[in-house]
C-alpha cells in the first residue's frame, strides 16, 4: 500500500464485529491494513500523519510521535493512506488521524479495539454543561466501546484546541466504574495510572 508517499508492505485486517454498529450510524467502514514492521513503514506513517497535521485545523488534537518511536509500535492505515492509528505498549491507542470530513473515526476506533487497544485519551470539547464527552470521546465510545474513566482539566501549556476544556481518559473494560474520576490540570499522569490499573486488573487506588 502507499502511505506518506511511500509503498510499504501491509496486510488487510478482518472486518471487526463493531463495524455493524458503525455502519448503522451511517459512518463509513473502510478496510484497514497493518503495516509490516520496518523503519520504512515507521517513516511512511510519520510522513502521513505529519502531512495530515499540516492541513488539518484540529491538528493539535493529534498525538504525533517521531519515526523512531513509531518503529516500536504497531501501525495501521486505510488503503488510501489518509487515515490511520498506532498501538503502543500492547494496548494503548495513539496517533489516530483522518482527513477532515471522512467520518472514519468510529471505524478506526472499532478496528483498534479489535487488534487489542484498551486504553486511550483525547481532548474533549463539551457540547453542553456537564458533558464529559464531546465529539472526540464520543467517537471512541460509539466506535470502539470505550468509556470515560477519568477527566483531566485542560492544561494550556500543552497547546490544546481552543474549545477544549478537559482531557478524557478512556478505557475498554467489562465492568467500568459508575462515574469518571476528576483530576486537576496537573493530574494527567495520575489519571493515566488510575486507568491503567483499572484496565490491567490492579488496585483501584489513585
């Protein structure tokens, strides 16, 4: 397949069961490929996501890593190379990107969970008072079955989107807590540790 201006080997993935739910919402369900691990694949993925961020108004919402870091992750993309995601440390979903207006976000989340992703986080732009989801978290919730387990007040030092008020800490789990735990603007690391303990079956303590 071609991604980031390069041709790299890739294998198409089976269609996940959650694609039925995604399609029921009228969203596209494109085939997704896993790039074969190589330095060239990491550089191609980095080039693709970097180009995406250059032209996308919401680029500050995308977690971009270096090509060296991508070389240690599983990398995935649609056949046209315009959408994709990465999975690091076995089950953490990062670097989800797609060209504006494609509507592929839910499909990407569904496919990510199908390949093992269980943890994620993203900026949230609430649509009403008390809303802890907003557009991006809802994409993960509806597409991949994630739930919000933590809410971190946005820290302006990290260059969030102008309308973001917090970071949603997300997890896929069979028995999620009834309410998300609130953290202050310096509590991102603590929130991630809390989520990781939930996902990996350890103590619920903070």
